[in-house]
């Protein structure tokens, strides 16, 4: 599939790959096996044994290596065969699988599927919302039968809240102002809602006193390939943002294939809230699964079904104000991919 | 798919589209949304929102318009966007979906998928069997995983009764005479059976006295694209047709795709029978579902599985006398499609 | 699909086609109908009626002919239409289906899908293990979602036992010596294990006294297209093979399609064991289904999933010593197919 290659993709939450276990996932159409070595360091290698092409994930973890279930060849985290139990035990030169640079950071596993020499962990973006010293973050995951850009469009365009998420659709949501801006290859889509009477579950989420009017902001920050931070907070109306209570979240997408997407989300709670921060983050992350799964997912998968194999832009989508952020994000991504292709 | 465009297709029974509800169906590979406006008039529009391509059938009916579930754009029965809740509310020119001419007649909804300027409700054929002042008609529907011509072949060739429908296969059925004739682009396939000892359920269906010999006729009338009336009746042997009791039916087919078909059928009972006519029509329509579903459908779907992506005629089917009507119908349809293609 | 044409393929165990029944199976992508005539002789004809292409297997056996369910045409085992119940009853010349030469031998049904004039029953290989005067044989069948060469590779390369079949993996298995040899177009892959302490179920299978060291051999004999005899036996260590107790088996594969395979296996027990030989053969055949289905099948189907539509050899598989036999078999098969293609 056509996608940006030389960039860090999210591959999993760290707790999806516990020690001592093999974890298999397809990313950008590549079958990849994840495991931890004896130091706990995450490793990612091609899942196809170079001997008979059996899936390595059917095998076992033996020390720091994966043993193929079929004939017992073992492969280390660098993709090299470390053990051949057959014949004179000499390891054939061709007995290797791809090894993908990985980094564990922000509670997530990041993978580099492009040119290995270009993999630089410093290029993993900063995600303050996932900084474990400041925030607690729940770990949510969904798989969508839709292209990943349809998913990132969905978050960048929060003008859908009013229609798709009735529980969240206050009268004030409609009056919200949307501003889009760009900083280099980062796109901001900011929504500000003032004088809003929040439903009590949202008052609670923002830790506001009950019954008063609120100001609320929902600021989405997109960067390639499809990593969105949603800085969300609220104050009693008229107060400064600095006084606000935050209920932010992140929404990260990686293509499985051209028409299916891995979606990781996290509701984040400032540790300053106190010892309940982790419980709050986990509960809120569990709570949003409902609307994500029963409201967003059917629409996004319905879009994909309507689009089929065609290119989204080639169908000439009508542009509304709420699309400005998503449209910019798509243009940047297209530009980055085209630049990569131009370099060969 | 290759099909006749400028002709009325059946789209649904009228009771498939109740007031206040959205009804979705694919016809000739087009996703189409049906609903009734506040006057009860049937409307048919493209099911794909021009904004983000979400399926409109996930949305809601709001007055005379369909509101998209995703961002609340509303579309009227003419396909024009009638409401844009975003920004300054101006409706983008491109915010339209196709609108298809529809007519509700004979208890059915008819749709025109071709050149809109050519849509003329007067060209919907007459169907005396569905004339609600003369006949009661049950409403049956099946979906078949087979091309629609395999389905219309099936009805036009009743020589299969003897083999596929053992309950209906009297000794006399085999002796039945078949005559095929053509009037313009209409094909008749007529079968006449004389001196038949009918099973009691057929005696009852034809309202004949028990135990006597009967004369029975099964006259199929095909017209494009795949609309078949089956004029069936019986008398005690030797009597004139005018004295006969009728148990006719209609069998209408519209392609969903090249290999799947919508099949609507109706058993019809003359209102002259008295106040039980509607009950009879409904009971007979319910009763034929059994053989249609368990006897015809497996064969017709089996044919499709054997044919696969190939063209039926290219496989050189052997012709038997019973195929004369279906073969003529296929030739006429092919001629009509070719003529339409020649016009560009 | 690309496959050897002019060779006998196994089509079924004889008991898969009981008298009076129609049996349908796809072989090399051809839909084929099997039945027995009134003498019990096996017949194989194309499953597609030449009239309307209905699947003949939906029909009935009428004497020595198959009657189509749709319109009652009957076809004999020679593929000729024998009865046309329509019109004047004349049988159209084109009313034929392919007829495939078949032979019932060794408890199996063999079919010739190539040029009919070349079909010579003498060319069905000898299978002493299926000689009913010497051996009892159980009849096992599995269908695999994998190419048939992946299946024959699996049997020819028994170096996988140690890893894939833990119950069978004695310490001595690893020390086993593998020798590969070729006789014309027959490939032998022989494994000899000495001084082995067998688990009790294997001691029992080989009818050895409990507790002693054993010598065991596993000699696989492949011939095209994918017919493998596994001559397996054991003695107390140091004795001659002539004194050994045999527990051999056969493993025959026929492609259903390029990516699915029919797999027939039989555990064989020498009749010299006495009256329990049949029971032993049947019990052992039933017992191996477990590992075949839960250990081999997931790996072989996993290989196919990893290979997808690609050609196995084009992916450059790493060769290990255990692959020598399978690699020779693949080369011979490729040579035979290429020779057949060269002849046109």
C-alpha cells in the first residue's frame, strides 16, 4: 500500500506485548512479530520463517530468540538465525528475517518500517499527554475496517459531535468556533465553546462544580502519519485557561492494510488530580469505547464501504468548514509521501 | 454491470418502505435510499453523502429530508442539500446526490435509473393482475445469488415443474403442450394441460370440485427487463377458459449486481371470489415461498456458481423445447441493450 | 491451475462413494460428480449440466444414469445424455458432459483428468501397503487450505517431528540420520533412529516389548503427483529389519485448487498380526487425525497464508538437510509439468 515509510508508527501499547509472549500484528501489510528479550527490550521481526515460510508466531520464545514451530530454527531480535538444530548446525547465510527498529516510549511501542539507517529515536515526537510523570493514561484499542485517513479525519473534524454523539451534543456545541492553523507539518484544529451547560457526566469529567456555565476547548493537534493529540479542558465561563481542568486524550492510527486500521486511544488524567488519576484515566478510556464503537465506527466503516477501492479525493468530497484541519493534514501527508517517492 | 438503463425497474413492494423510515437497497450496483416525504410520496436518492461519503441510510428522516448521521447535512427527495448546519449555513453547489424518478403503482415502487429526461411514468407497463380493483395480491420477496436472467429463464421455462417441484408434478404435466409466441418485445410461453387429475391442494387453489379431470393453463408473459406475468387458470376438462378459475401470479426481477437478484412475487386472487380474496392471495403467496426457496433457489444459485464470471451464452447451452420462450426473451433484452449502447 | 495432467490422481476413498449415492468433489478446479453404476463400477463425469449448467449433484441417480434436478436430462457414466424427457425426446448432440476415466484399486478411486486416450490403468503405481491381501488400512481424509506441494513437503521432511509433534519427539529422534535418494522419478527420504527409548504408545504401535531400546526407521517414498508411502518399522536395537514390526502409512494429495488440497491418509497394519489388524489400522488412523489436524494443519495453512498468491520457489526458501527429499520431489514434478507443457 502507498504510505509514508520513513517515519515512526505506533505498533502497540506496551502492555499488549507482555514478557515471555509472542505478539503478532500486521502493519502496512507487513506481518510482524513482537516480543521482549530477557532484558525486557521490545523486538520486532518479520513473522515469516525464511526456511519454509511458516508463521513464526505459531512458535515459542526461547530465551532471547523465537523458535519456529515447524523445524526449530531460532531467530534473535536482530533477525539473524541464532540456532539451526539440523545437520551440522551451520546457520545458512540466508536464514534471516527483517528486523525493525523499535522504541518503547510513552507507554507505547513505536516501529520504524522504512530505511533502517534513517531510524532515529529522537524523531519520535514529544507527547506531553503521555508523559507518565504528568499524566495517567488509559489504553484503548479498536480495529477499524476503514482507511486510516478516514479515522484521522474523524478526530480532526469534531463538528460531527453534534450529530453523531447525541450524549455529548449540548446546545452550545453548535455555537462552537473552529479555528485551523498550521505550524510546519503540524495541523491544529481548535474548537472553543463558551457558556455551555454541560451534562453532569461531562461536568464530572472536567471536575467542574455542578450547574454553572462552562467554557470548553477541544484542540486537536495532528502530525504525520496519523497521530492526534486532543487537548481538551474546561473552566467556569470567563476564567482563564490556566485555571482549567484538563481531560485530554490521544488518538493514534496505523494502517494495517489500505482499508483497515489499528486505532489506539487514551484518555489522560493529570496526576495533579491526586491518587485517583489512574483510575479516572482508565474509567474514562473504558467509557469512550461505547461511542467509538457504536457511533463512530459504523460511520467510518460505512464511508469505506461506499468508497471501496477508489481514492477518496478522486471522488470530489464537498468541503465544509469543519474539514479544514483534516484537509490540511491530508495535503501534508500527501506531500510527505510524494517527497519520499521522489527520492526513490 | 451491463444492463438496460432506460426502463422502469421494480425497486420494492410499497409496504417495504413505510412512512417515517429509511429503506436502503442496491439496484444495478447503485446504492439507493428510499423514503416517503410528508405527503407519503416515495423518493429515491443516492445513498452516499457527497460530503464524506457516509451512507445516508445510517441517518434519520427529518421532515421531507434525510439527515446524514455524520455531520447533519440534509437532502431532499430531489437530491439537493436543503440544510447545512455548519459555518454560515451556505449550501455548497456540489452538495447533491443523484435523485431517481420513482412511481408507486400496482402496490410496487418503480424506479428509473437511466437518463432522467426520458423517465415517463406512462411507460410503466400495465399489470392487470396487480390492478387493486380486480385482484388481491400477496407480496413476496426473495434475494437470489444468481444473475436475474437465470431467474426469468426459470419462470419462462415451466418444463422444470415436473422435475424440480414434485408436489406440482402430475402425470398430465408431462403431456402439457408448450407454445411460444412473440408480440413486439413481449414473449408468451404458454402451457396447456388437459385431462389432469389435480392434487387436492391445487383443486382448492383453482376452486374446482374435487375428483374430476381438469384443464389447466400456465401462460407466462415476459417483458423487459425481467417482468413476468403468469396467467394461470383451470376448468373442469372441456369447458371454455371464460368459465375458468384463475390463480395467476407475477414474478418481477431486478439485478442487485451482475450475480445477485431481487425477486418479487405475488400470488393474485380475483376479488370476485369474495371477501376472502385477500386472505387467499396472502396465504398462497406465503405457501409458494417454500418451493421457491428450497427447490428453485438452490438450482438457480447452483447454475450461477457453475457459470461464475463467464457469460451464459458463451458457454453454449443446449436448447430444449421448453427454452424457446426464455431464449426469445434473452434475445430481445440483448437487442434492447445493444440499441441503447449504440446510441451512446 | 498449473498441474500435471496426464497422470492418475487419487479422487476419493472407495467408501466415500457408496452405491446409490451421488458424490461431488472439485479436483484441479474441475467440478466432478462420482457415482456407481448398477454393477458397482465407479463413474466420474462433469458436474455441470450442458443444458442450463445446473449442478448435476443436486439431482438423483436413476439406474445407471444421473438425472438433472432441473429438467430431468439423464447422463450415463460415459457422459452421454441417455434420456431427454422433453419434446420428441430426441437427444441433442451437444448434450454431453466430460467423462473421466476412473479405476477403483487399493481401496481408493483413481481418476484421469488428462488426455483420455492416454489413460492406462496399468500406470497406476503399485502400493503394496494398500494391498488388501497383506495389509489392513484405515481411511482418513482432511482438507487443507494450502497448496498440495506444501503438504507433500511436510511428509517428505520428517525433521519437523521433533518440533511440531512433541508426543513423538524422543531424544533419539534428533540423532536420526537422514538419507535421500532417487530412483528414476521416485524419491526416497529415509530416516533411521537407533537406541531409542520409545514412549509406550509407540512401543505398542510397533508391538515391541516394553522398556527396551529400539531401532526405528521412517522411509518416505514419493512419486508424482504427490503420493507418499511411509515405510515405518522398528526392532529391538541391533536386530535386522526383517525381524521388525511394521507400522507404515500412506499420504496421498490431490489439489482441489491451487491453494487447497485433498489429503487422504491411511495407517496400515500387516494382516499377519492376526484378526485385530483391521481394528488396529482403524484405531491408529483415527489417532493420527489429532496431530495432523491440530499440529500439521495450522502450520501448513499458515505457510500458505504467508505465501499468498506468490510462487513458493520464487521466495527463495532456505534449504536445510531435511528438505533434500522434498526439493528433489519438487524438481521432478516441475520437470514433468514442463515436459507436458512443451508437448502442448
